[in-house]
């Protein structure tokens, strides 16, 4: 008697063995969330510091460019050019700090004030919130370049001074920048400390 072998076809789509669950367990999700929280706590302060430094460097470079522009305009036009602090971009002011904004103009009548017939070469609006840009006594309100490119006060004396740029949180002073205006009128930048901030 011949033995017959029975085979049963397994319907397609039904595995012969149960599949293992491929999801994450609650413990695994909690571990991942804890690691992410630690990484975020480490990265966020350093990102904030990096952005603060970037804002400081950017504003320093913009201000430095305005001083260079005024000097080159004075030489090019063979007449006085002035950088003065300005809250509205239309007139110079002696109140407040340089962070409120500034203008560069051709000072035809040599009075360090923008008059109606004088050409405004550049206007710059307010600095980012919390940043302070202050000049010491010789450069508290304006920088004036003579036709020879030398910075001179309205009295005719050489003009030299220091601008201090302080970010909102000057804490350890890592982001403080000084723009130093030397005797010939050429500005240079150097790092400052929190002690330099007014």
C-alpha cells in the first residue's frame, strides 16, 4: 500500500512564524529623550554665545566700514567728511550712544552738523537690541576727517579716541570689541573686556 504524503499549502501573506514587534519600547524612548535633552542643554548656550559673537563682529565691521568710508570721502572730495551719531538718519545728535545709529556726510561748512545742502553718503539704523556702542570724550558725538584723511576736532586738534561695543550680556567680556581711532585717523579693532563696558 503506497503511502501518501499530504502537504498543506500555506496561504500567501501569512508567515509560518510570528514576526517580532519592530517598534520601540517605552524604556528605549525615554533613554533617547534623556540623551537628546542633555545634548540640547549643552548646545543651546554655546549656540547663543556663537550668535552673540557673530552679532558683535558684524556690527564692529559695519561701524569700521563707516569710518573708512568717511575718511576716503574726505580725501576723494578734498573736503571734510563726518560720521556722527543720529537717531533719525537726518541730523546729528549729542544725546545717547552710537547704538542708536549714525550717518556719514560731506561737511561743507565744517561744523560737524548735517545741514540741508550737505550730501549724506551713508545712513545706518539702530544696533540690535541690547548692544551698546559708546565713544569716549574725543569721539563721543562725531568723527571728522579733513581733506588729507586725518581725523580732526572742530577746534583743529587731532582727534583720537576709542569706541566700545558691548553685547547685551558682556559677562566675561569675550565679545567686547574696541574700535581705536589713532592720531592719523586710521581705525583699528581689538578685543576688550567686560571692564571696558560703560
